[in-house]
């Protein structure tokens, strides 16, 4: 590759683009608020976006494989409401949290089995399961919020060594694990293969159905962890607790460089996508800009990210 080609590759690299954009936004934020770069504020940004990050890395796995899961928001709602209702009614905290976590794994298995065995588009199946999970959470709670009475707070409000918030610790550990999975394992290579060309992967001997099911189970487990952190942080839950998180997760994943067609993407890119969306929200809050306009800005950033990703794909061809 000649020098011009190498330079072109750098400037169409999603991670490079996101890193530069994050630095620019950080500089802008510092101008308006000199305390923006303080350790305390940076920790706050990471903590505020840790739950979205955990859900997003699960969404990244699904989307790299060429599929979708838009049910994760109400999967979070179902898990958190079950946990809060059980604790509210006097059940053991370990039993309640384990039940909520297992529910997410079962929801992932449910989605994965139907998608893999029926060959039905994942968007349609998870759209239907989204409604099922929301209805189930309404039944569990009767539409009301349930407080846990100060129980189970460590994951959401605790600190490791009294310094690092637990949500950040959990987020970092999960991203390292998923990075290693995608980068160095046979499962990771097969996830990319299915997203790149499922028919070719099948003809190469990959059990595509089993891999899809495993992907959705892992996604369910990650949503379960995010649910535990979220309900621990909030101290209560209601049927709308997870509403909208699926769209934010998909946005972060797309911004992070995973195309809607699948086949490529990284854990680092997804993390940067989450950080970028968090920075945008933080800066717009500093500027006292309405949440309505924040949605417009987020949409513009997604468009730019997708265009840059597509330019890179065109040049590689």
C-alpha cells in the first residue's frame, strides 16, 4: 500500500474518526466549563453511561452477526421489575437478583431460537418479543413502581476500594472480555463470518444456528448484568425503566463502526460510540440545550458516522 493509501485508510478509520471527535468535543466542553476534565466529572460521565455501554456491547455482538435485537429495552424493564417486586415482597435478595438475571438469559434464548430455527428476520421477532416483555412487566407490577427499600445497592452505588464506582468496574471488565472474545476466539471469528456472509459460513462448516443462539444468550446475559446495575442504582423499577435504551444502544453501535449489514466492528469502537453519545449529552446539558434538540444532534452524529464508515468501505473495495 502506498503512502496516499495509508493516509486515506487512517482518515476513513472509524476509531480514528471517533477519537478525534471525542477530543474536539472535550476541548469545546472545557472552554465552557473548565472543570469538565476533572477526574470527578470524567468519572461521572463514565458512570452515567456504564449501563448503556453494557447493553451496547451486547447489541454490537448481535449486529456484527448481521442481526438485531430491539427488545433489550423492555428486557431490562422485565428483569428490573421482577427483581424489585420480589424484594419488595420480602424475597431473598440473592434469589431475586438471580431470577432477574436468568430471565434475561431466557429472553435471549427465546429470541435466538426463533430467529435461528425459523429464519425469520430478527427485527420482526424482536419487535414482537419487545411487546411480550413489556406486557409481562406490566403484569408483574400492575403498572406501578416498586421500591426495594434500600436493599441491593452495592452494584449501582458502591465503589471499588472506595474510589472507583462499581458500574465503571463492571463495564470495563465486560468490554475486556468481549474484546478478547471477538479478537482471539473461534466464536468471535464465527460471529464475523456469519455477519459477513452467512451462506458462505454455513458452507464452510459453521453451525450458524447454534452460533446465533449463543450470540443471543450472551446478549441476554449482558442485558441481565445491565439490569442488575440499573435496579441497584435506582432502588426501584417500573415497566418503563428500560424504555428507549435499545435505540441508544443501536445508535452507539452504529456510531462505533458496526454497519447495519454486519460483518465488522470492534468492542473499542462500540465503547467510543457510547462515550461520544455521552459527551454530546453532557455538553448539551452544560449549554442548557433542550433534550428535544439533543435528539436532533444525536441523529446528525449518527448520519456522519455512517457516512464515514461507508466511505471507508467504498475505498476498501
